[in-house]
């Protein structure tokens, strides 16, 4: 009976794809004040807590990534006191409320080829931040080589207001742009 269950599991894996665990990642973000420019921005990182990429017929067909929002950090601020204040600001109720929402999640729903030479695919999926889920799409270089799956995105934007990431002050959302930009690199085997 155990052998039969194992055979069924193996056949199911072949039909639906192989799940590969994320072994390396780099998630970089940019937030903007007043104007969407380098002079009016902060940028930083957030860690991937866990994730997987689903591969079928040597192509990426799905995946899920959990971001550890408690690790969100500004990397452009060098003064330790200013950095601690900004990191705390990002983590508190003004923005990501990490005590209440310690993770965010992205689940791939489609990977479509496109004609771009560098960005060979468009990835669509559901992003969940602060308990709110919205679909987003972005260009990416997607590939599978020697059993290793990789996704490298171009810089893409999402509207923080759709996820209730809103600065709780009367004028703050006028001064802080709604777009958050991200670049993501993940490797799974």
C-alpha cells in the first residue's frame, strides 16, 4: 500500500510539475517622496522567509514566495540613528504594521513568454500585503538550467494604497508617492 501511494505521488509530481525550494534571493525596494526620483527616495531590502518555484517540462509555471516583513530595512541611510528611525517607521502602523502582519506573500498564477530579449517572460500573480490581495504583473528573465530555476525581474511598481500601506497623517500621503518599486532575484533547486 505504501509503495502504491509513493508511485501515485511521483506520477502526480510529473503531471503537475516539480517543486524546487528557493535557495538564494535578493529583494530590493524603492519608495519615493514628492517626486519619483533618486534624489527623493529611500531604498532597501526585505528577506525572503521561504519560497518555491514550480517547474514543468523545463519551464517555470508557478511558485510562492513569503517575505519576512520584519526584516524590511533601508540601505540608503548611513547614519545609524536615522536608519533606526526610518526602519522603525516602515515597520510600525504608519506603513507595514509588521507586528500584526509579519509576512507578505506572492503567488505566481501565470508565466507567459514575451518577445523581449532580456525580459523573456511576463509573470502575473497575487501579492498579499497586510491581509489585502491584488494581482500584479511584471517583466522577468525566467529560466531553468541544469535543474536550477531562476527568476530575475526588471524594476516593477505596485500601488501601496491598494494594500492599505498608507501613512496615517493628514498630509503624509500627499508627500509620499503611492508607487513602491521592486526588483527581485530568486534561485531554486
